[in-house]
C-alpha cells in the first residue's frame, strides 16, 4: 500500500518538476524569438532605485561597465550627495534624481522626468528598500508603514510608470529577499513585504510575457557590506548574527547576469538557493521553528 502511494507521489513530483523546467525553457526561448522592433531613436536608459549605496551602487557600477546599449543611468534615492558620489565613480552618463519614493512628490518627480524625454527604459531595477529587526513592539508603526510604502507600494508605482516606456527585450529586476520565502518572526513586516514583492513580480512577469518584457525577482540572503544591517538593527536585538553574509558586488553581478536570459527568480548564493529549496519542501511552521533556533544562536 505505502509502496504504491510512494510511487504515485514520486511520479507526480517528477512530472511537476519536468513541467516547471519545460515552462521556463519555453519562456526563455519565447524572449529570444525574433520580432518586429520599433526604433524611434530613443535614448535607452537604466533606472536604479536605491542607487546611493550598497547593492544599488554595485548595479550602477556594473551597468556602466557592461550594460550594452544603455546610454544613460538614472540614479534614484534620497541622499543627493551620495548619488553624486556614485555618478562620479562610473564612466557612463548619469542623471541623479534625489527623491523619497515613499512620498507622492518623490514619485511625481520621477514620473515627470520620464515624460519629459524621448526615452526607452532598457533596465529598471527596484532596489530601494529597508528592513527593521524586532518584534511587533520594537518596530514603530512609522517604520512598519515605511517598509510597506517603500518595499511594496513604491516598487509597484515605479514599475507602473516605467512599463509604458519599455518593449521587447527590456528588463525589470525587483530586489526581493530570501526573507520572502517564509514568515520570519522578529523580521515580520520586512519578510511579509518581500513576500508581497516576490508574488507581485511573478504575476507581473506573466502579464508582460506577451510584450516580451522580462521580469525577474532577485532573492539574496544577508549582504554584509551594505547599510542594510546597521539600518535594520533596533534595541530588540532579535537577530544576533549574520553568518555567511554575501557581498554586494557578487549579488549584483550574479543577478544581473542571470536576468539577461530572463529567469523568473534568482537566488544569488548558496544559502538562499538552499533556503528556496527547503521553503518548497517544508511547511512554514517547521521552517519557523528552524529559524527560531538559528536566530537565537
Ligand atoms: N543587505 C541585505 O542583507 C539584504 C538582503 C536581502 C535583500 N536586500 C534588499 O536589497 C536592497 C538593497 O539593500 P542594500 O543591502 O543595498 O541596503 P542599503 O545600502 O541600505 O541600500 C538601500 C537603498 O535604498 C534607498 N532608500 C531608502 N529609503 C528610501 C526612500 N524612502 N526613497 C528612496 N530611496 C530610499 C537608500 O538611499 P537613501 O537613504 O539615500 O534614500 C539606499 O540607496 C533592498 O531592497 C533590501 O531589502 C538586502
């Protein structure tokens, strides 16, 4: 009896796996099929939000070095001095847009800039984001709202305003997190905001498939050399260590390279790849108890 059930379950698993691989290969092929492309002599730009530090800064450096066909990089974040530093450090032409993306006026600034010029958005990277560590008491409502406003609402708003300026072969990269794969106590709102972004990204990918605009979610594990962890820390001290943290340059390099063929989800590192696999195999409750142990070490 158990033998038959096991065999059926095994066959269903293998069939589901093969169907998934076949669907992804078909999508990657679809993006590469030749098709009519209107060229209206537009300037091809890359837009990077959260470009004043960390991962966003690395994306700017890499696109400047390797971004074929990109004429200008638009750097978006709040701190104008830091944006200027990034602009000075890259060789590609840049435009700095100092804007708070949780603010209506910040979003309007980007919208107006897009509509003023004859441009095409070749790459959009929604990288601006922040998290706060701590339980429901330790994280203020203001910070909770801020995470939802920036990690979710702003990413959707910026994407919506860029899509009309995109076409076949252009790319949207949403920087999510491995935190989006399961609920994380003491990182609750941040993890939930990244789960939202991940689901939204996957849905948008299917909606934009007919237009052959590639949409990718990047889900890194901790990155140790950005401002994220210092900003995330609160008095709660709910997460003590950040072992095996990756480097921003590696995360940016791997994710930019794998977004080129149009993969749906990229886990740029071993820890996040293992976590992604386990999140598909185990119930959330089990994963949350494993996390409870890890975060107390
Ligand atoms: N570091 C990690 O462990 C880790 C792991 C997984 C995923 N991620 C994700 O990776 C992305 C980049 O993070 P990072 O590690 O590079 O951290 P970071 O160095 O703190 O960068 C965050 C960026 O977001 C910008 N930003 C913050 N609030 C903003 C606002 N209201 N409006 C516009 N821009 C704003 C910041 O610039 P200003 O302060 O100048 O506005 C900064 O450029 C985030 O989405 C984060 O959730 C990080």
